[in-house]
């Protein structure tokens, strides 16, 4: 097999596998209310906050930059509050997923099935928590969903969030593949920057929350995965590879 043959697809989760952000937003607001806080994030604010990867990091960023009352909270109490908020938010999100509030985006399962049938490996590279991934995939695929993936990287394995490439570098190492043998699938500029920093060609499927992002570095931008198939991905991937005269 040539060294640059497409051998794996690496998927982001939030926004890529499923349009999850509205459910995440509702879960954040639920957590704030549960804690007796007067915070309410609307869609416009949350769209801005999505520039910060990671739920805890998003809460902390908002607290530091917009809430003057942070100065009245000690560092330990602040961390405890952020952790508790995130626990409540995660529980609310998982309940929403279990209630059917979130579904996989069009074309996701078909592309995964096609890739696996043709011998490609699948991996997940996300900054979300393992609980969030499991809730989504268990409902969409079934209890044995993990068997579909050769490797999974998440917030527990890659503490340095996107746009840092840590999670993608971990997945390449786990798959034992060079970047030129893989395609990443993402929905945001942070995800694109993370994947490209790891050397990966990246296909973008934007959402309403990320459509305004800069995707100039993407291999392709398509509305969702129902607009692509493995033959197209192989073609785009091959076009990206240098010719023999360039190597």
C-alpha cells in the first residue's frame, strides 16, 4: 500500500458528528439555575464563547472577562464552583441526549459504515468529555459503539484543548499512521487549526454556530456528510498529496 493512501478518518464530535451546541447551551443554563446564579447565555453569546474549547474553560473565561464578582471568590472556591457547574451541565446534557434531543448529523453513519466496509480505521478526536461522547454514541449506534473506533481521544486524554494539536497527535500515535494517511472531519476553526497543526487534511461540515469561521485552510467545506462519500474523500485526499516529482 502506498505510504500516502487514505487509511483512516478522524472525527470531531460536537458540531461534527452531531449538532450538539443548542443542547449544550441549554445544559449550561440549567446548571447556572441549579446553582442559583443569575447567568443566562443566549445564542449570540454562546456563539462567541465557542471560540473557547472546553466546557470548564468556557465557564472560567466568561467569569474572568465579564463578571466582576469573580474578585470576591478565592481560587479554591472558584475552581470548586466551576467543577460543580460543569458536573451539573454534563448531567443535564446527558439527560437531554438520552431523551432524544440530539441526533447524529446527516450522512455520518453512512460514511462511517462505508469507511469501515472498505477497511479504513475510524477514530475520534474531541475536547468534550467521555461521558458526553458515550451518551451520544450509545443512543445513536448502540451499546457496542466503541467497537467502531480504533482509537478515541477526548478531554480526559488530551487536557490541552483545541486549537492545540495534542488530541490529533495522540490519535495518529494510537493509529500508528502518518498524517498523510488520514483525513480529519471538523466543524469549527479551532478544530481546523488543531487538525492542520497535526498535519492533517481536514474536511469541514459547519453548523449555524460556526458558519462564520475562517475555513480557508480546509481541504473542502461541505454542508454535511450526506454530501460526501468515500470515493470523493479518496479523490480529494489524493489531490492533496505531492507528486513524485515534488517528493
